[in-house]
C-alpha cells in the first residue's frame, strides 16, 4: 500500500453529526493508516467550495440542520452528480441519506430538495423508529450489517436504486417494505447510526476498496487486519432487538 492515498471529503460535519457519526470517519482513517494508506481528509463547511474526492461522507441531523445544509448541497448538485458518475464513493447517514434522494418533505415546513444521487424520496411519518437494526445484504462478507436507527422519515426507493439489504431486526426505510438503506453505483445511504463503520469493518473495507479502485483504475487486494474485537462487537449485535 506504499504511496497509495485516499481522499475523503466530509460534508458539513458541524451541522450533520448525530449519534457518533464522526466515528465513521475515524474508522476510515484508522483502517487506511493501519495499511500504510495516506488519508487525505477535507472538512467541507457551509460556503466552502467542494473539490474532487474519492469518497464523500455526510452524517445525520435534525430538521433544522437539514434545512441549513439542503440549500448548500443543492448548489453543488451538478458537481456531486458528476462525481457520482465518475465513480466516487458516497456514504450518507440518516438526514444525509434523505438528501441524497430527490426530496425530503418534513411533517411541518417546506419540502427540502435533495441532490438526486439516489432515485428515492422521503416524507416525514408520525411514528419514530428507534432501536437496533440487523440487515442481511447480498454483497458483503460477513453478509450482515448492524447499527442503530432513530428516525421518523419514510424513505421509498425507485428505479435502479436498490436497498442495502433486507431487515432482520428493525424498521429500516419505512417500516413496511422490509428493506434498509439504498445503493446505486457507488452511492450508499442508510439510517444506521451507532456509528455504522466501527461495528461493520467489512463494510468499511468494501467502501475503501471501491474508492481506491476509482482513484487508481485497477483492483485492490487488501492486507487483512486483525478484526477480532470489531467482529466480536458486530456479532454480539446481530439479531439483537432494542
């Protein structure tokens, strides 16, 4: 991994950073450093220009913070769509996930326009979904994802946007269709806080690998890390209710 670099843009962390979302950045950073991969981190705030990155991350927030961020994101919609089409990796958590879709309609207030990286939309529901979540995927090994949801948004996927996986425990996107999260190309959205990547090291590595392959244009084979503790934490939560 010598002379290999990963460039990560963190979108609006001062506004969208609930329930340990910063732990996802720390996980990406450490898993790169442990392999000798340079981690180039760019914190992007309101009013900042966005440059090209291999990986973009955005966390979750309350409606007020989403309102402040939504218009700023929308200004950069074309640029970020181009980045998606170039193969950059995106990970959006909760409120960030909602803004990756076409729009989020709050219970009270004006519709927040999203940036349409995913063919999806979200409307506010009357019931709040809170608790542990286990998701069965068809693209990871181990195949499960675990996390914690706390949201009242109801997200509906359309077209070529597919779910991250099927709920084993938890409500996921809308509490009805049985699915959690969304993915299209290298864009991933999810309601899983907790934070997500420390408890799912296999997913963290999957995203890092995608981002490096986008940057360098060829496949990467990683050195395996000692994930005994991480996977112990993961396994202890598989199938666990609130």
